[in-house]
C-alpha cells in the first residue's frame, strides 16, 4: 500500500470515529494492521478502540508488535498502562508508566 493511501485510510478512520461510526473506523484500522502489522500509527488507533471494547489482550499484542513512532510514544505508554490495568496487572501498569517517564525526563527527575 502506498503511503498516501495509508494516510487517507487513517484519516477516514479518524473521521468515522469523530462522527460515531466506530464499526467503520475499526474495520479500516484492522485492515491497515493486517496489511502491515508493524504500522505503529494504525496499531495505536486500533488499540485505543480495542480498549474501549474491553479487549486489552489484543491491544497489548498490537502495541508490542508494532513500530510505534517516537511522536506517539506517550500515547503508546498510556494505552499499555490502561491495558495492563484492565487485566488486573496493577504493578506492571505502574512500572510501564515509570519507564515512560524516565525515558522522557531521566531517572533523576521521576514524576512518581
């Protein structure tokens, strides 16, 4: 798939979500992830929808298998933290968030 096609489908998925058409947005993001499982942007978008549908296992699987761009590292960290918490893995959730904070501010400037 060409990059402009991918970008169009991501934009369409976002528009569908904004206008309450989650099933269509979900279908587009699933198609993008099937086409390229390493697509970090599509994985992040699909993971957020999956968490809203109470499917944290699948969301974690997507996030761990994708190349999430650095510009979305904060979103990925929040989604992973939510997924772990939904699975009852509170300590892992807190540890994941601490790792993210340390990667952004350094261990000497922890926020929690």
